[in-house]
């Protein structure tokens, strides 16, 4: 038989695929994480602006609560304890259940764990209470760590294994507002302190800080 001549009989056929076995074109794609790829992570300016906005919310809530407790004759120490718990309850519940506080929602941020879901209450407690306390040590170095960290994580993020995603791009009015809150307010505060010191030290008769009594 000449090896160059193809056989004249019918070509053998592959057995049909089982209906339970997906063909290569039908194989489901592996789930992709939105974190390890190109998803933008929230930078220092957006996160700091969100924290300042949350500060306004907490101050408003504690002020209203203090007025209410004072109206009903509550003890001052109880009022202070309750006011101190407002931040913890607010931040832990918001981050743990929804991944964002009001401030983070305004600036398009969301906190997720390494599986790209909301952190949950236990990890939110670790992040918002223990982690942020540690980040505040050594002149808030743990918060400034966000600036140069490749994943834009602070120490509290690393402890709780969380990322902060920039779900909505920071641009336009919100971007301007973020820079005003983060850079403008501290400058105004410093100028205000300088102005107060100047006015007090310029009082007649050398009153100064000792008063004119």
C-alpha cells in the first residue's frame, strides 16, 4: 500500500460529547476580581475629604444628642459616653454592612475586603476602632501611608485586609470640594489662629493673654 494515498474508507468520527459535558466554547469563564486588576483605588485626598465630611456628620449628631440629653436632665458623664459611641456605631455599621459612610458615598468611595465584598461587622470593628487607633500613632503616620503605598492602603486597611475603591471618578465640583476640605480648611484654621494671636497681643495697655482686668 502506498503511504501517500489516503485510505478510501470512511474517516473515523469522534464520539459525540455528553450533554452533561460542556464544550470548550461553553466553559464558564473564571470569575475576575475587581480589586487585583485595574480598578482604581481611592487616594489620600478623596479619603481625607470623606473623613472630614463624616466629621461634620458626627459633630451634628453629637450636638443634637447632647441638647436632647440635656433637655431630659441626663447626667453629663452619660452624655459624653453616648457621644463617644456615636462615631464607633456609625462607622462600624456603615462600613461593615454597606462598605461606605455618608462621607465616602459623597466622594464615590467604597471599602471592600480582598474578596471584593463588604468587610462585615467584625472586620469593620478591627478597621475602624483598633486599626485607626494604631494608624493615629506616630503623628498619624498610618493614615499618611496611603500616599505612597502601591495599593493606597493605610495601616488600618492592611490590618483588616481591606481596600478603598474609587467607584465613581473624583472630578468636577466634588474634586474641587475635596481639595478645599483637605487643603483649604487647615490653611484657614492656621490663618485664624495667627489672626487671634495677633489681635490678642495687639490689645492696648499690653493686656496680652493675661487680660486687662
